[in-house]
């Protein structure tokens, strides 16, 4: 089975997710609980793995993270866009 990675990472939002979560004063468990209210099956350990780039993020998870954190998708993808543009 082929590994799904980009530049050695399982996802492209991990560090940005952690930054936005901390800025909003949320623990990983609190973020997971808010995601669960949106019918996303995720727990604190999964959030930790996402933030450490050890777990992929699905498209619906990305959208729900944005809703919970009150940001648009481009904000969560900011680091990725900067890297693509040679600014990161």
C-alpha cells in the first residue's frame, strides 16, 4: 500500500491547527468535543496525532475544524500556501 504523505507529513495543517487551537484557549480534548458535536468521530489522541503530522485529515474534518475555530479554510492552510509561494 502506498503511503499518503506530502513532504514527509501526513497532513498540511498540523502546526497551524495547534496554533489556532491554542489562540482560542482550547485543549485538544475540548477541540475534539466540539468536533464531535458536528458528528465528526475524533478524540484527543487523534487531534494530537494531527498536530504532530502523524494522521491524515479528511476534507470534512478540515471544514469542521474551520467552523469550530471560526476561520476560513485559507487561514488553516496558511503555512502550506506560504511554502508553495516560497515564503515559508
